C-alpha cells in the first residue's frame, strides 16, 4: 500500500518485483539457516533457544 501511495510514480510497474517485492539475500539466508537448524538439528536448536537471550548484542 505504501508503494501505491508514494512509490509507483518513481518505479516502473515492471521494476516492482525487483525494487519493492523481493527481499534481499541478507534476509533470506538467515531464515533458511534457522529453518534448517530447527528441522534437521532439533537438539542444537533447543539448546540455542534455551539460552537465546545470550545472543543479544550489547553496546
């Protein structure tokens, strides 16, 4: 909806899929890695989830 309100004048309709719709590999690859970990390495995934707060980055 944001694209329809603000972006469609700047982006050609044929470029919509390239510039707006598809996410980058920066988002796709971690999601695939998490899914593989959860589905094929359940014990390791459970261990990581038990200690999930340790994964937060502090400044």
